[in-house]
């Protein structure tokens, strides 16, 4: 049936809702409700069987489905009872000083007693079942509203497929960050276009006041827009309307909001609940006629809107025109003598007079009249423009473009500050400089204010993020004075003003293990909340101070629980006792029930519902394992957990299999986010390697057996598929269709083949396999490729510590990697090479994430990774890809085929009874990325003539990662191999020994494009190789090659058919 709703639809709605809430940084109330929805039986006294959370969730979804398909579902008590329970959470929006400081006096003291809450924000408080209904409404009905909306209304746009329906994945809306960037960047681009044409420009930035409380949705118009509905869809629509009506009733009780809600309800209208996903789609639909009016009547060069934030670009503005107010229809002639309209506002009124006009208001405090901008379009009479948030900037085409250049620079900074590898010394502000300048002065640059480029919350967020990630990614020395400054800053008015940062502050204290700092912050915050004062327009008989304070305390409670879920042991007995003493000695007994730190399940519920923030988790997918599910082990430790102590066992944790690193079925069933392939690969590699080493023999040599000849890649993809797609396509009853879908998705990432006839090493009688991996999604094919050689020194101490199982990841090393990666990015390199044993195993996800976001491939030599008593030496290739505009990376691990004699001796004589792993079969990779065919070797592997000869005519490039002092010997190998294989050769050695180079099969005087040794600083060298030129030469016959002189002639029996395959971007090996 056309109007049918399936149980899968309801489950998909829940998945999308959970994902939407998971990615919301500030709505902690909904996060807590999701956690309770999934784990509400966590602290019951029943048997272990009820702790199957997936079944618990499925039962609740089935209840919603069974009810919604009833003939009169909208009258069912199940929904009616939940709608009757709808309430609001009320939080402060702004604080004002009770008395202003005289003159230009500034202070760093903000006692809460000197401030009062002047504005509030109201959030919907409803059961998760009703939020599921709202998303289901979007999937089945509301998506129709998206079809004809203005394309530059960028906020909260649904992800629609070609069929104009919401796509099947977890994503409900297009990514916030991308959309917000478009909103701002396009305006700047239009201004630049005008300047290039020698036309002046004006940017007008408007903000609609209290938009969500004043935008009124007509039920009649909405019914007409969604069309005729029948059966379950009609009942779904009725329930949805009831939810919005009830919210409108609830906020009508609060006199603080200046609107006649009783009249709104009488007119069968409702306002938009903040916190209900449908509100954002309805907001765009409601404003669509306004958007069209702006385009038709103002005729701007550019117009865009982000919810209630408007950008207008005009060309050739006449700002200097005299008596604009006299000509402006937006100012009533009878009001003009009473008004003192600024020149800026006169200009805006003149340009937008078909849309807005001035309205007077009486200001009792200032004993006079003020004005505001009122929208006069039909249907928008309730909307007002905030004059204090109205900005105008005029750009003269004949003057300096410094303003535009600065805006573009700041936009670029904002786009990268949370995305790329932090560089502590360069990319992030010092706490006492930019942070305090922006936050305490409250002034900032005017150009920043126009587009909301910088505000104090943003700067503080960046600062805290930098400090948190520094502690998570490498060992840091705890700076007690810095921690004290942070705790001291976030108290008084600052504490309440920035309450949305409470979780980040607690995470900062937790990752630095600063329990004293947490206690101080926690108790300061409690005191400040209780002491809050409110302006007269807020406090009245309809609600009490206690309700607002209670919401803040609930927010603090949830922020603490969410942070503690990362490392429950942070809340040890002493901290708990100190907090109990605080409550016992305080005068706040009425509020004590808002937080009981001694209930472990309150932290565990966020782990089991998988709502802990993945950006804080040190090792990808560790939170998805039985280990994390069944113990309270820390999720933020830098080093991987190889052995688990019994101290992590807990009275709420029932599984006996606490050491199991396999995926937990409950955690994977309702995962809230898209798992990246590089995360799944990293997880599979450590899980498989740890499991494999449980079978270590007594011999000094350990045979490393992989599950397949492609080692980990296909197995890792299976993990990726299970977590992202298994549940999505479970409704496909036909196993053939499911298999077809699996193959289709895998082929979007990669395809593999192996050498048709496996070679045998004549000495060891061991098979040699070449795995051909074709990366399917990427940028356009390379004709030239820019290579980056890392010139950095490998440290013996770091090497020895890794062999001992104690890898060093300190700030100095992190700065080294940051420098190398960021330099490669700035030089627009395509592929980075690192020396052997240069990168700790734990930083593979960091390199992969950076590479994925910046389209930078890399070949890196990992330090020895000790698991149990085996010392592994992996070489890793990271290839960036983009699937559905989502950056990801394919990561290939390859165990070193030949440990050098000295390396093996070092491992075996380390005094720890270590073993050297050897692969069951010799394996190499032939990688085709964007039509670049390449492979990698470790230095000692190059000494095997047979192994390197297997790649003759197959590749364009060899990348050799080395840590070797015998540069003369390997120099000869590089030059010989480049000629024998006839390819470019990138050798990357430690800077101490040098001879890092890019060599080509050419005459002696031109064979080395670059070559380097030494240097104290970490840096890179860039060189570009011409792939197309090499292939054209190789495809020629000898007489033509001899005439060319670009390269030395190809060796005997060089297979030109393989060159043609590379030219045509085809597989080298045939299907078996």
C-alpha cells in the first residue's frame, strides 16, 4: 500500500534520531533520554537475560509500530499519555550585570551575585517515542516539503535521494559544518566577483529575534502542503500535530515570551519546539515565501539564510545618499521626528523597505522611545529583526581588499581548526592571549561579527579541544597552574554563560586526571547555580526559580555522567566521599537528588548505549567491544589494552568474557554513527593480532598466520559492513539480494586480485603472493604525482621502548608528525613517505584521518608493536578515498617479510623473551590509486633479488621505507632496482643516515630528482614524478626509446602489455 508504515521504517526513524542526537554537541537532555530509553532496566534486580539491550530496544520499536498501525492510533492511550507528559527544559540564554561598571573599567572578577539572567531558552522535554514519531513523520510525510524550497536556505536540509525521499543511512540532515560554510563562503565569493568587475558591494547581516517562539505554523496550510493522507500516515500526521500543539500550550504559560499563544492555538496554529527535528524542516518551509519575497522585491546579487540568520549582498550601494530616511517608506512620516535612526539603519531600511519597517517601543528605563525592525510580509507579522545583531559592511572596489582577504583567511582557519592534526605551537591560540582578549574584552574585530566568524564560545571550545586532544594523542605533563586558571575562569557569570562547555571542561579535567580540579569546578558550579538571580520580566507566578536551577543542575549531572563514562574509575572513593561531604555541609539539600556520583550505572548507560563521543576514544571501535561493554576499562588510554586486570569488574557487569575484544552485538546493532573503513581496519588488525598471539609457540620464531592471503583487508571490510549496513539491509529477505548489495558496496571502495601463479622462494620454499588492490573511488587519474619525503630522525630510545611494549608518544614526537603532515598538506603533496620504525602503532588512525580529510596518501614504517611476547614490524599504506562525499581511507598493513639479522638479534636479546614473527607466506601489495601503480618495500626486503624482480613492468613507483646506516649498499640497490624494474624509486631513510631520494631510470647526471641527508629540524622535500611520460617511453620499442633519451631503455623481456594495462587503468592480473 502507498500509505503503509513498516516496522523497519520505525527502526530507521530511531536510528536516524539517535545519530542526530549523538552528533548534537549541546543537547545533553536528549542524550540522557536516549541512554535511558535503551538501558532503563540496567539497575534492576532481574536476571542477566534482560540486559540484551538490542532486544529491549527492538521491543519498544515494535510497540510504537503496533500502535501506529491501529485504526485510530492518534486516540490511543499509549501516545496520549506521552503527549500529556510533554514539558519544557528552561536554560539561561544571557546574563546581564545588575549594575554597569563605570567608564572603561574591566575586571577579571565576575561574581554571580552581580549578575541576573535576562533571557531564557525553552527546549522540548518529551519521551523518545514522540521524537521517533517526529522523525518518522519526516521520512514518510515531511520530506515532501523539501522539494521546492529555496536552495540557499542552508540550515537543516534533509538528505534526499534521487527518488526525493530521505536516504536510507543514518544521516537525517546534510552535515551542519558543510552547510554553514556554504552559507558564509558563497557570500564572500559574490563580493569578490563584484570587486573583480570594479563594482562596490554591501553585505547586510540580519538576525530574526526569538524566531522559534514567534514563527507560527498554520495547520491548514501544512495539511494542504503534505496532501491527502490515509490510514497509518494520517494517524501519524495527527499525532505529530498533537505534539506541536501540546508544546505550544506548555510555553503559553510563561509570560517571559511576548506572544499571544492562546490566540495562536485558537487559530489552529502552533510554534516550533526547539529540540524536535521536524521544527527545522518546518522552519525552512515557513520561511520559503519570505525568501522568495526578498529575491523578487530586493533583487540582491546574493541572498542566503541559515535558519534565522540572513545574508544579503548588494551591488553598487549608495550609502552616502542624503536624506535616505525621507525617501524610505519603511519609516512612517509621523514617526520620523521622534526617531534617531542611525545612518546604517537608514541604509538597510531603504534597501529592504518592501520587506521591513520601523516600529516604536517605549523604553521605561531610558525614559524614551526606541525602535526595531519589523517584517511586514504577510504571514510573518510576528517576526522582528534584532537591531543589535544587524551588521552592514561596505566594500569599495577601488580600495584595499584587506577586509575580504581577512574574512577568507578566517573562514579557512575556522574550517580546519577542528579537522586537522593540531599543531600546538602554531594553529591554536594561547590561553592568556587570544582567549582572554576575545572573551574578556567582548569586542573583537567588526569583520568577525558580520558573519559570526569568532565568538568567545568558539575560541574557548577550540582551546579546550586542543588541550583535550593533546592529552589523548600523546603523553603530556600535567600543568596544574593551567588547570587552576581554567577552573578559576569558569566560575561566576562565566560558568553560567558557558554552561554548554561544562562537558568539555570536565573531559579536560578527566583526561589530565585532575580530580581536585573537578571537585573545585563541580562545587563552584553548584554554588553559582543556586545563587542565580533573575530579571523581573522572567520571574512570575507561573514558574519558579527552582525549575530553571533544576534544569541547570540536570545539565551538569548529565555532562558529568557523559564525561565519566570515558573513564569511570576517575570517580574513585575519595572523590565520592568529598562530594558527599560537600552536600552534607551545604545548604542545598533540596537539590542533592540531581546528582549521585556513587551510582556506576549512570555512567555505564552512556557506554552501553554507545553515546560516548568517539572523538575522545583513543582507539577506534574499542567502545564497541565486549571488553568495553562488560567492564569499566578506560576508553581514553593511549596504549591499547593487551591484558585486563580484575579491577575493572563491576557489580553491574555480568559477562564473564571480559577479555574479549570481539564486537558486542548490542553495541553494533544500534550504532549511532557511520564507522569509517580505516577505523574498522585498525580495529580488525589489533583484534586479530592480539588473538593470534595467544597461540605463541615456545620457539624464538613466531609464524604469523592471517585469515586470508589479502591479510586483513576483506575481514576489515566485513567489520565495516556489519556496523554500517547489516541492519540497514536486513529486510532484504533474499540472501542473493543481500549478497549483491554487499558486493556493490565493497566495489565502491576497492577490488582485489592476486598474482595468478604464485611464485616460490627458492631458498625457503615459501610462497610469494602479490595482492593487487585497485582503489575504486578517488580523484581524477594522475598523470603526474607530487611526492613528499619526510626528512626526520629516528630515535633509538623510542625504538627500544616500543620493543619493550612502552611506546613513547610525547609532545615532541607529536609535533614532529604534525609538522610533516601539515607541510605535506600545504605543499599539496599527493603521497608522503616515512622511514622504517618511525611512527608508533597507536597513531595510525591519526595519519589515516588526516590523509582522508586532506587527500594525502602515505607509506609509513611503524615502530615495533609488542603484543604479548611477539615484536611485530608492519609497514602501512594509507590511501584516501571519498564515498558519497564522506572522506575515508583504505589502510593496508603488511608484516615485514625479512627482518634484518641485526633487527632480529636486537629483538631476541632484549631480555624479555621476545619472538620474531615471520609471515606464513611472503606477501607484497600492488596498489592502483588514481591510476598510480605502486608498491612498498622495507629496506632489508630489497636485498632479495627475486622478490623485487617480480614487479618488473607492473608498477610506476617503488616506495622504500628504511632505517639503515649502510647507505652505500642500498644506494646501489636503489639505482639498480630503478633500472631493473624501470620505475621511479622513492627511498625514505632516517635523516641521520640520509640518502633519502627520488630516483628514476635515467642517465647518471639526472637519475636523482632529489637527494638529502642530515638536518636537525623535521621537514619534507617535494618532487613531482611524471607517470604518463614514463609509460609513453616504456611503450616504445627500443629504437624509439634510444632516440628519446628521457629514460634509460627498458630491460630485456620487459612486458609492454602491462604498460598498456597501466595506461588504460586496468587490472594487471587476470581473474583466476
